[in-house]
C-alpha cells in the first residue's frame, strides 16, 4: 500500500507556513509574471511562485470572466507544495450624476434659442480649481414690424419700382415732352394679359367670331394683324408679347377703360390716355422708351417692319370698326381722335382719325399713387459676458457634498407685428440672465456669478422704425458672496442691435429689412433681421439666441 502524500498534521503545518509567507510577502504579490522568491529559515528553504495572465504558462478560461488556468512544473527535490488562488473584488457602483472629466472644459449651452439649459455637478473632494472661461447672458428679441397706407409725396411716381406693380414702364419727365412729368406707362394694351382691363361699359368681341360691334365703345380681341412676328430679340433685350394678337379699341372704349382702371395702390380716374405732348416726347426718344428694348421698354409693335420691335401689319378683321380694319401699330392719345403710329422705327404723329378706328390703347399715371409704408423692428442686443473668472478655491473645498449649478438662459422672444394697418408693433423681450451658482450640502446658496441678457429691440410705431436694443451697462454683472448679491463689472457689455428701416412704395408687398441682432463674443457677425412688410401682418421680431440675435 502506498503511503499518503500528506498527513492531516502536515497539512495544518503547511497552512500555517502559507499564512506567514503571505504576510511577509504582501508587498510583492502584485508583481507581474511568474517569479520564484527564495526564503531561508533554519534548515529549510521555501520558494514562492506567483502567476498572472502575462505568464506564458497561463491562459484565460473561456466563458469565465477574469479567470486563469496555469500549468506548473514541479522542480526537483521538492517535498511539499501548496497552491494559493487570489481573486480581485468587483468595482464600486458608479454615481448617477453627470460625469465630470477633470482638467477639461465643460460647456452648458442651449442649441434652441427659445429654451434654457441647466446642469448640476456634485462637488467632490477632487474638485479644487474652477475657472469660468465664458459666461454670457442670452440675446434679446427683435421688435415687430408695422405697416400703413397713405398718400405719398404728391402721389407721383419717382422710379421704376413705383411702376412695376402695374406692369408699367417708368418714363422720366425729360422724355415726356415740353413741361412733362414723371409717368408710369403700361407696357401692354388695354384688354391684353398683363394690361389694363376693359371697362364694363365697353362691348368686347373676338375677331375670329366675325361678330360685328356697332356700339360707341368697342374692343376687338384675337388675331388683329395679317403680317406679324410673335417675338423678338435685340442685343440682349427680348419680348414675347406677340404682334399678331393684340387687343384694339375705339377711342371712346380706350378712354373709358383707362379712366375706370383702378389697380391696387391707385383709384379710378388716376389713369388716362397719354397726351399728344407726351407722345411727341416719346417720338423724339423712341430708342429710349421702346425700340430695341424688348420687355424693358413699352413693347410697341411696328406696322412697317420688325427692326427693333415685333411687327403688326393692319388686318381687315375688326367688324364694325372704321372700314372694319384692325390697326395695332397705332396708339390712341388725347384729346379725342388723335393717334401716333410706329412705322419702320419712327413714331409718327399726331394724326387725326375717326374715333371708330381700332387702335392700340396704353394708359398712363401721372399722380394719385398710394404710398404703402413698411416699418421694421430693431434688432435685439447681445448679452453681457464674463471671461476667465477664477472661483476662489475655498468656496469649493468648504462645500464638498454640495453642488455647482450651471445655467444657460434662453434668448428673448421677438415682438409681435402690428395687428392692423396703421397700428404699432410690440417690442421684443430682454435676453435672460445666465449664471453659475454654488450650493452647500444643505442646498443653501454660497456663491454665484451672473451675466445679464441683452436689451430688447423696439417695435416699429405707426410713423417710425424700431430702434435696436442698446448696449448693456458694463457694471450690470453680479457676484454673490457673504450672503448678498452685488454689481460688478462685466468683461464685455454686449453689442447693441441695429435699427430697423422704413420703406415707402406703391407696392402693397414692399419690404423693409429688420434691424440685425447684435453679434456676440463668439461670432461678431450680426444675426440677420427679417421684417417683412406691405399689407401683411406676419412680420414678428426674431427670437434672440444664446449669443444675441435680432
């Protein structure tokens, strides 16, 4: 029978020896790799072998976390072996608060200008040094826009912009004959698409129908030219207003239609037929008002040729007109029975004709323009800011267990537009205060720093645009210490917003840009203002952003 390797007594002695060895060698147990440490005692010599996962004789056990399997070769002349397995404890549970990386920049800012953002950080023993890199109040909102309609300066056109709403050409006074005045002249015939409408008192027939019109006031639509061109292009100018299909009218129909026409911004009676004197001025400047200008000119058609204008030769198809003829190359003037005719590039006239001739009719506006006024709001000012402010270290170390509160304020709201024509818009609202505050473990405020928001932009009144929000006073930042708030100087006061604008125009959809919101410390480019105008009521001020906007 084989003798057992160990008796119970021997095992107990071995365990005692192991305990002594572990106590003596605790400082070296963490060494990596397999190591043999020799310990001499009386007539015995003991060796301690340590293993970790870097040893080539060890490998991790699949499916079992943090476990090793090692092969140990017993050295010669060893009479006693003891195996010791050492395991590490699990990691502590993480905190539920937001993590903080020390020596890093922590930013709290709202990406949406209408909402704020707050973050709380617990004060632990490792937090000892905090620098406020940048604390900024939010931008203020811009003011709303207003609009109104009233008589302009004499009601006379002064530029092409005044004539554009009527599909008319602005012809300066110097081209309108002796003693002429500024005029808007329609670029399309009475009765044509984009031209003045035919008066209700007028009888309208089509040339294709062959219907005869014997009334005093008659207009003929459809094909009115026998030899014609439908479009033309000259040195970068072109027109698609066909010389083949142009409405022609008797003098009475032409005169009544111009007198009755009242597009938005004008009244019935403001428009009329051109005078002989005015048309003489056009004749002397035909290259400045019509020929070779395409749609940038009057777009008169030429009876004799297509040089510089589309051609429109006469056509005997206007039943009931004088000799049943259609003459789109001729243009009626006042007084009754006179016209001018564009023939081979020459505007000839005045000629006296029977009032039942069927000629083209153009309407002119000398005065009577309504003035639509658009007034935009001012831009909001930027918030004041503080840079590179060192929080005293004793404030942190004496409040371990408390918290740091970071608050990024929402931008101020934009003002509302005027509720109706002739009323005032509302102001925007100030930007809001951003802050950093430190509380002790009992949630009592111990220290704080505040930067105020920007000043609001002013809404437009019935007579004036809104002013921009002014610059903040430099001493409007605040510090809380020793139980009280006090004013301190900000690093920067924040830029002021730009003023709004005023625009007067005959157009009912005129616009005036809103004042730009103030740029910020981070972005010196101003935020674009956006007041719309005319007779619409959607021109609210823009909301402020974190760093100032209009």
